[in-house]
C-alpha cells in the first residue's frame, strides 16, 4: 500500500494485530529484508514495514533529509492511528530509528538498533563522509546498479556473508539490484551518515528502553555500540556470536529470538 504526503509516496506493508512494531531496513534494502520474520512476529504484533526514501517502491522527491523523513513518519503513524510504536532499525534504518526517537520520543515505546550508529561526532568526520558519499553516489549514477552491487558485495563490512547459502546470497543480490541508481545516490546525499545530525550528545537524554545489537565479527560497530551503551541510561547491549554486520541475515534464528524476548519484556 502507499501513503502519500507532500507529493511523496511511501510504500508500506502491514501484517498481524497487536502491539505495533515498525521495521526500518538498511541501505540497498526494502521491506523484503524482513520477510523471514513477518509470519512469526505477526502472530503477536502488528508488523509495519516501510521502504525508506530512495529505496524499493517508495517514490519520495529529493531533496529530503533525516528530519523531513521523520516528520513524514509521524504523519504516517497518524494515518494508521498509532500513538506509539516499537521501533526496529538496521544500519541506515537504525540511524533513522534513532533519529526518530530523538525527534519524537513520545511516539516510541521501545527501540532496537541493529548495527547502527548515532552519526559522526566530529564536524571534520562528517565533512569527510559527505565527500566520500558524494563520490560513491556519482559512481552509482555513472556505472549503474550491477557494477555498484558487484563492488558493494565485496566491501569488508559484508565479507562475513561469504558463508551464506547460494540461495540467500542470490536473494540479497536481487534485492540490491532491484533498486534505482538515482534513488541510492540520493539516499547517500540526503540521509547518509555524514549528512545526518550527530546524536552522540543526545544519547544521555533517551529514556525509552533500548536494545543495541552488534555482530561479534563486526569490530567497527562493536566499538560504536559499546560507546553508545555507556552514554545511554536505559540501554542493553548484546553481541551476537558468529555474525557480522547483518545479524538478521547471518543469524536469523538468534536475531528473532532476541527481538521476541525484548518485545516480551517491554
């Protein structure tokens, strides 16, 4: 289904009834990212999935930004007549979920961040990342999706996915190839790690229950999440064994169990 606001059309799917859970995918993902969990979670919860700007079937007019999308998300929740939701976000979706919680804490019951960050703390880091993201955006636009996906599959962040089955690798690749070059390039420009606000100084103000997840083999995000954990008054941190960045893909059974347990407790 589509939700339209300010000439932007957001694709979303809803399954099940109960406490509302909003799922936000990562860069190059879609609502299909969560397909293996929906049937189980929908037995207990109202599972809501949205294609982020620049991704999937969503047609959001650029330039957008993290704050603009989060404001649209409030209107979307109002459309669904939902006062509060449990939020789950992976990577880009995690940065978005955290941003939404900072902007609108009264709309969030609990927060699960998988391999996410609060952005970059230093202005110099943000400027450098904006430059690098712009270079990658231009590469996507000039070389096309297949060339980009070939490159993206090989970056160190996803090396641990080499152990996945051929079927799962093909599914992930097809999801990435289904994106548009223009959409991903705009996502990097307007919702990239460098262009979003830094939330490091705001972590101490969050009072909603938070679960931080990082993969045992993802050293970079273990470091980020440990640093986040020490700054957040109501957070738990779980390091998932034998997993890299995409825990829900590499260890789906464990991921599902952890998420279900967190929901049950909150």
